[in-house]
């Protein structure tokens, strides 16, 4: 865990979370490693007035995961919107991911909404592009092209 606490909303989540620039959101940032190699930086954003926020304030991992936590508080998943952006890393991202400044990253921003259309969680993941393969698959039974 790199950080857990209130911080100004990141520009990539302002619109999806329905907050104004500079507004404080609960932020949980982790560095994900495999065999000691940094793969990605995962940052979760939550509205500070959300019913589950007290359980999210600690820096430990959640037992049962986010889905179970949300459902325990009566929040049922409705839909998600995900955006992928290939770009050059910031200096901090290069350092944390142990990559060169010229090596690309893929930024994935996924916002999940409950059935009422309210934002529940935004996850911003910064991936070292050369260490990932992104597989996009259609769900079984989905007949849309």
C-alpha cells in the first residue's frame, strides 16, 4: 500500500465520480508486484460520503473484496465504463514501475456504478505496457457485435 486517505480527485476521475476539481475523495493506492517486479499501480477512488467508506480507510486488504463490501451496504452493481489510454509515464510512474521514461504505460480507468446510476468506485490502473497482455473477450451469451 502506497497511500490510503483523503486526497484531491485525480483529473481522470472528476467527471465519472461527479466531483469538482480539488474535491477530496478517499484514495487507496497500491503497487502490485510479481516476483519482486513492479507490474502496475492501482489507485481506487471512493466518494467520502459513501456508506462503506469507514471500512475502506485502513491500509489492509479487504476480506471478501469490494463486490462483497458494496453488496453488504445495499449497493448492487449496475454497469461499468472503462477507458484505456497508451501514453508516456510520469516521472513518479517510471520510478515506481522501474521503467525508462520512454517506455509506454497503459492507463486503465474503470468506473463502476450501482443500479441507481451512482458512481461507486473508480479504479485507475497504470500498467507497464511491456509487462502486460490485454485480452478483451465478449461475455458468453452476448450476441451484439
